[in-house]
């Protein structure tokens, strides 16, 4: 059938097929996020898997933002995948929200950088927005603390991220970059099996 079509029609069909594959992937990621693992059930997975799923879920909120990723594909951690997806979704959403009024310099950009040192992985999620005001820096992980207007946020996102990171024997902290913008740094232990093979 495809052989009988003109080049323009073949290109349109290829675009439709690619769009359907993207929709399928997003629906799969949403189902995984909506129906998390049983409490206490852990598995091993790469952080890149988690980041890719999170990016698909928040794609609409950061569509005008360039996302620059430098995260080794083979970093394996152990824990609850959907909980770590929640952390990345929250950090990407917050960065996108910070960039709505435009970046401090250049094009709106979120950078995600990861590295491994001994038995820990560090991932930095940074933006080139206005940054976090110093006077609220030590409050951002408090439950119900928000800088957004009433009804625009409950102030639970970063508090939940903090709890998730602690439950994974990791940490999360916030700062501002010298060149402008906020930076959130998470640390996690790499999976034990990976440590043994190193």
C-alpha cells in the first residue's frame, strides 16, 4: 500500500506513525507513574530511564526550554523508580516555572549533569532563571512553603522530594549558580551490584 503513495503522503504517514509512538511512550510512562510499585518494593534501574520518563511527562511545561543532559547512561541505582521519577518531574517543573518570565541571560535552559564518585552518584538540575532568593533558601524544603500565588501550588513538591531522597539514603540541596539561576543537587548511592563490579 505504501508503495503506491506519493512522497508527500509517505512523509505524512511517517510523521503520524512517529507521533503515535510518542503518545504510546507517554501513556506508558504516565501509567507507570500513576500505578507505582508496592510500598517497600525496590528494583534496580538507570537514572537515565527515570530522567527520560520524567521529561516525557513534563514535556508540555518545558517545551520552549532547551534541556541539556550530560548523564552517563549506565548509572544504576536501587530504589522505587516512580518515587525518583517524582523528584525529577518536580525539579524539571520548578525549573520550567522559574523560566516563564525569561532567563537571566541567553535562551531558557535547563541543564542536567551527573557524575559518579566512589559509591555515590551526584545529579545537578540547574536553570538560568532568577535563582532562589537568599532569604528563603533555607525554607524551600519545608512542607507547605511556596512562593507561588494562592491556588497555584501547595508547597509540598520539594518537601516530598526531600523525604524521597532521604528514604533512598540520598540527599537533596539547593543553591544558586554564580552565573545566575537555581541549582538543585541530588546524591544517591549506586546499586551494590554495580559497586562490586567496579
